[in-house]
């Protein structure tokens, strides 16, 4: 049995653990907190669901990305913010409570938006039949792997808050290590495919990553939101759940090439995000000194 053949199952387990870990840190109050910042929430959702997919489409057309990679990149753009966004936001002075709330609502919203955007991308870029659209049964599969572990984690948090508090950091660390290990192993195993395709997808992925981070931070700042809120939105919009995109590409759509943009992104974001965070901190220090 090859690694590639069991990778979807391993990703299913890993993603479930990540979502369960996220649930351990969530309460109903996190969703109520969204009501305190309606402009920020609305802006983040519009950026996530409408602006980024449109910008991604523009990059695909501008750079002439091949059809199958174009679908994979749109799948990545449609994926909600990743759990790592909370960590980066904390490290670089963001409003982490807002990150947690946005991650939760974006994950729930993606249950509808992700299949819609992905199926549109398949119809637009790959209408030759080389990619199988997301069917209703497959959408239910995504719901199971995304929503149910979150609800289970929230249930544990409610019934055993002390246990949840003890497990929150170990679960996040364990999930991050597992996902990083899977990403590295997949890259090593499929290095030839990644190397061959990087010229086609690398520039688009890097530009999309930079555009996501920049739009998430500078648009809120231009609209008068404070720096912690803009930083939170920047990382929430800029750090996509590449694991979910890879899982859907491999396990739901059954196409390894579709997973390559997300695989490249899963590496690039750990370089781009700290660089962007450093830029934000330098701007903040420069403005404070002025």
C-alpha cells in the first residue's frame, strides 16, 4: 500500500483532530462576540467569500494557470481560515478573540460557499470532465469532517471545562505537528511532481498568499479599524485551511493534481505569514515613534 493511497485517510484523521482542537477552545460566547463588531465581521466575510475568490480568478487568468491547477487554486481560495491564523495573530498583536470567532463562522459558512465556488471553478476551468464535481453526498462528507468534530469539541468544553483547558494547548500543538509532518512527507514523496508543476503554480500561489494577507490587513485599516482588529482579519483571510483543500482534492475529488496548489501553499504560508507579521510590527513601531 503506497503512502499516496492512505494519505486521504490520514488527512481525514488529522483534520478531524484539528477541528476537535478548535472546538475545545470555542464557546457559544465566541459567536455572540461577533455581534460586538458587526462591521469587522461583515468585512472579513465579504473578503473571504467574494473578494479573494474574485482576486484568485484574476490571478489565474493573468498568469495563465493550467486548468487543473486553476481549480485547485480556487479550491484553496474557497477554503476558510486555518487554525494557524490564531497563532500568528497572537504572535503579532492581533485580536485573537476575533480570530477564534471568525474561524468558527468561516468554517460553518464554508460548508455552503466552498462547494459552490469549487463547482463553479470546475465548470469554468475543467469542463472537459477531468475533474468530478462535488456531489451532495461528498458535501455531507465535508460537513462530517469539519463540523462534527467542532461540535464535539465544544460539547467537551461545556461539560468538562477544566479538562478542555488542559487539553487545548497540547491538542493545538499535536495537530500542528501532525499536519506539518503530513505536509512534509507528502512533499518529499511527490517532490518530482511538485518540482515539475512549480513553474505553473508557484508564482500564482505566492502572489495569492501575499494578496490575501495584504487585503486582510490594509482594507480594514483603510476603513478605520484599529491595528489589532486589522491584524486579526489579515491573518484570518491570509492563512487558508490548506489541509481542508488537500483533503477535498484527494479524498473527495480524487485528483492529486488538484492538491498541488494547496501543498505549495501549506509551505509558503509559513514563510509569508511571519514576514508579513514582521512588516506589520515594523509599521506599528514606526507610527508609534512618529
